[in-house]
């Protein structure tokens, strides 16, 4: 019985240690959200989500998916090395009305389940 408990404890500690190693993505924007505020439709709809790889292995952004065609995200092509910053640019089409969009970032980050993290934009586009 003691051997079984010891083996289980060893496996648990090993898995916890293993889970903490690898690339980690941390966004600078509070709550992973960029607030456009009130903007006019003539303004540039492009915003950058700045992030840092706080892990100990290269971070690879494999895909960035938008919930609609009005929001076009652009991901980095190269891996982000540990301690380095990267950016994901999001371009909104500036159609008048409220902005509430979610963009899903897929990566090899170990600090989010399956490496998927949601980033969001919000605000309001007003007519001049």
C-alpha cells in the first residue's frame, strides 16, 4: 500500500513539474481586451495585441480565428523566443455600431487549455 501511495505521489509531482515547463503566453491588455472607445468610421480600425512569452520554450502561434469577416487578425510568422514580445494585429472594418468581437488564438502555450486563448475587442463606431 505504501509503495502504491509513493508511486502515485511521484507521478503527481512529476506531472505538475512537467505541466509548468514550456511556452507561456501573457497579453499586455487587461483581461485580454482592447477597448476602442468611441471612434468614427473614418479612423483606422487596426489595433495590436502585445504579448510576451513568459515560458522557457519557443512560443508558436499556429492560428488566429475571428468570429466574423469584419475582423481580420494577423499572427506572427516566426516563433517567439522565451522572454521576447510579439504582437497580433486585429483590423476591424469600422462599421457603425457597437464593437464586441472575440478572436481565438491557437498556440503551443501550456498556460491555457489546449493552447487556446480568447482575446477581445470592444467599443463603438459612431457616424461622424
